[in-house]
C-alpha cells in the first residue's frame, strides 16, 4: 500500500475549508410523518416509491425523499455509489456481510455532513485513494460540530481511510471490522468521541488521533498486524484503555507534543512496544499495562510487577501487569457490569448464571495454558453483581483467595491454581441473606446498646440527684430535730412559766381574799333598828 505523508497543519486547514465549500444544499422532502424507506438494487424496473413492495433502487434516491428522523433500510446487495448524508437519518443494512456499498475507488464511500446519523450493518469498501478518502467520512459544516452519531457494525476494507472524523464530537465508533486500509480509524480536531470494540487489522495505522483531538476514549479494540497500532499526534488528555495491541510493528506511537494521555490495562505484544517524545501516564489506580517483554517479578503475589517497566527516559509504567488483561461484560437486570481479570493463562468459556435451586450467583471460566506452570488470577468483581463474601472453587476444590481490596463498588481477589483449571466463584444468596439479617441484628444490638448506655447514663445522673436529695434531706432532718429539741425546751419553759404564773396568780387571789375578809371583819357597817334607832358597831 502506498504511504502518503500527512500535510502540515496549515495545508490541512485549507483542505478542510475546501471540503466545506463542496457541501451543497440538498432538497428536503416535506412529509406528514416519519417513516421507513426501503432500498433494493434488484428493483430495476420500478415503480420506486420507497415502500416494501416498491423500494428505491439506490441509497441516494432514498436520501432525496427522506426527512430528519427517517430510517432507510437497505436490503442485501451491492450498491455502487457515493452516499452523501446531510439529513439526520438512520441508515440500516440488512446484513453486514451481504449489504455492500462500493464507490469504485472514487472519493468517500459514505460522507456524513450533519448530526444525529446512524450507519449500521454494511460492508463499505473501495473508496478513492486520494488523501482523506474514506470508507466513512464524518465532517463538519460551517464550523459546527457533528454530534451524536452512532456508526456500528460495518466491514470496511480497501480504503485510504476506513472511518474518519473531522471537527466532530460525541460520536461512537463501535463494532467495526476495518481491514487493509492506509488508516483504520482517524480523528482530526475531534474531541469527546468513543472508539471501542472494533477489529482493526492489516492497516498501515490502526487508530490515529491528530491535531488537538482531546478527551477521546479508545478502549476494548483488537488492533493487530498493523504497521502502527495506535498513533497520537498533537493530541492530549485522551484515554487508551483495555485494548489488545499485538503483532504490530509498533504498538503505540505518541509524537509531536502529546501530553496527559492515560494509557492503562492494554496488552502489548509487538516488535516495538511504545515510543513517545513526551511524558504520558501509563497506569491508573494501581494497574498499568501488560508488556510481553517485562522481566520483573511479583514476589508479594498481587498480580502486579514489583518494579516499574521503563519505556524511555521520560516514561515508565509503575504498575506493570504480570498477566493478560481481560474485560468481560455481563448483562444482569438491565444493567451491564464489567468483570476484569489479570491472568497468566488463556481464559475461555467465561460465564455468569444464577443457580435454579439455590439462587446463588455464579461466575465460572476455564484457565488454560500450554505449559505446566502455576497459574494466577487477579479478578475484580462489582459488588452489585456478586455480593461479598465469595466461595472460590478450583476444579471443585474450595480455596481461600487473598483479598486485595474491597469497597462499596468492587471486590478484588487473587488466587493461584494449576493450569488447565475450571474456576468457579459463588456468591451464596442464603449466606448473604443470613449475613444481612445478622448485620441488621448487629445494628439493632448496637442501637439497643446505645439506648442502654444512654439510660445508664441517665440513671447515673438521677442517682446522683437522689444522693444529693438524700444529703439535703438528712441535713433538713437534722435541722428539724434540732428545731424540735429547741421547741420541746421552749414548751417546757412555757409550761414552767405557766405553772409559776398560775401559782403566783393563786397566791395573789388567796391573798386578796384573805385581805378582803380581814377588812370586812374590822369594819362594821351601820344598820337601821326597828325602833328607829341607829345601831353602830363597836370600834376597835
């Protein structure tokens, strides 16, 4: 394949402006309601009205009669055309392998020039061989961002660029097979896009981020047998996570003033693993990348190398993985959970199920290796999927794993095994239910204990108050006794005084009577006699 050098930034900007100037206004059909239009290349005689019975013969005719929000369903066949999408529609192929769009090596196969577009289930091939000709080209118009596009499940082969995003943000590029292009997926001046779950094989460059493409996430892609697996040029603050980057000439290439890109939990097994002319971040939350040429040891048994993996003078992976990183998606109760493993064995038949009789949640998988060395597994499980604690069985034998980490969201375990083993991890629901009840009882007991100690404290306060009252009572009683004694003494004194007073009074009365009688006896009163003579008493 002919390799073309990238133009300088100024030339590229001029080229983008030329692209913008070529965007033409298309006729908008006015329709009463949103609908599904059908396309079938076998309908060569007509009529053509977009119905199931009379589908359009090509995609371009369907687009001319569509409005925003419509769906265009393309039946299996080969469509030789350049598709310009300037309406917010969903373009859906009947089958990803037999619904083919071929531009006969002229220009872009599909050009997306507006937002809210979905392209799904196509084989897209034979774009032009000029610079920036692509299988799917996503470009902006009048400086506006192209937003919220979903480009999924395509087979894209033999183009200059497989999927290209220019000045575009918030797009998802997912589940594509991209083979034998100069560039598989390329982003230019594009930010906050997600590129994941793609198979990118035998391209000159697998995934490339150019010219201030930032805050993009590239994860879960299989990038194999390319000249360069992932390339970043003048791009910063991107995340490269969980990719299989193997059998490339160069695994990852970071050049021309990249900064603050985070690269972790990727599997690197290439002729040249990584090259960077600036400092990047090679680990996240204690997990780095797997490097096939790492020669360090893991003496503490946690699945992480004891020494950093040195990349160059400016870069090193502080927490290199001792085994292959894998990310397994589990759908449960309308949620998707990620169980990740780091193992030195090949994992197969990964499965999640719920026991029909016990209701236990179970994760199981096989760990297979070509040699007879001891295998290990470092596994991280969401607690919402399987509640801790777990029962871990290796070939039906109960083992005790090492608990590396536990939080409200995840549990991380480490255990070893003989290779070619079946691993089963069980979250026993009955045990967890009993544990829940036990914890509730513990909480109730704690609350009762708190109440008891509060009452005991109150009792101590009341007892102290009672003691103070008792002391006050005793003091009052003692004072009362003293007052009563004084009162008795005063009563006795009063009685004595009364006796004396009575005696004095009696003596006084007797004396007065005696004196009165003496006085009466000594003074004889005058009396009148019957004869008229006055009788007088004799004088003494």
